[in-house]
């Protein structure tokens, strides 16, 4: 009997490791075709980006803007660096999240 291995696409749980409450998740505008694990603009924090927790649907993705732990091990380091509003690196992204209780963990992919 032959078996084939399948790779499943990432889901929210691959990126969102903990959140105080799912009630604070928000739908924000995103470009058509935006995929889960992509940084998107969060309009209530000018110049700050958050990680999309869903694929784009009807021009929107879901983000968690407060009190959560985000795992970046499936995100490209270039995307992390580009998302940081200051410093252009992981430390800058962590500083962006600190005031809102967002903790970024994991090593981004090279």
C-alpha cells in the first residue's frame, strides 16, 4: 500500500500561541491574496504592523492587537525586519509590541 505525505498549510495556532481573549481579535483591510503569517498595517497604530492570523477573505484578515504571544518561527526574517517600525530588526518589532502586551518569540526563518 502506497501512502503519500501531505503538508498542511499553516493555521492560526501555528502563529498565535496564547491570547488573553479572542474577543479582541479584529478584522483589518488587507490586499487581495494576503496569506496567514504576513504582516499587515493596523490602522489604529499608524506605522505599526501586526501579523495576519487568517488568509485574506473579502479584503480583510484577522489580527490580535493586544495581550498575546506570537511565534515567528514560520515567518521570514526579512518580513520581520520590514515590519519593525524602528531598528529594522526583531528587537524593533518586539518594542513595537511591548506597549500592547504583544510578545514575539521564536527565531524567524533565514
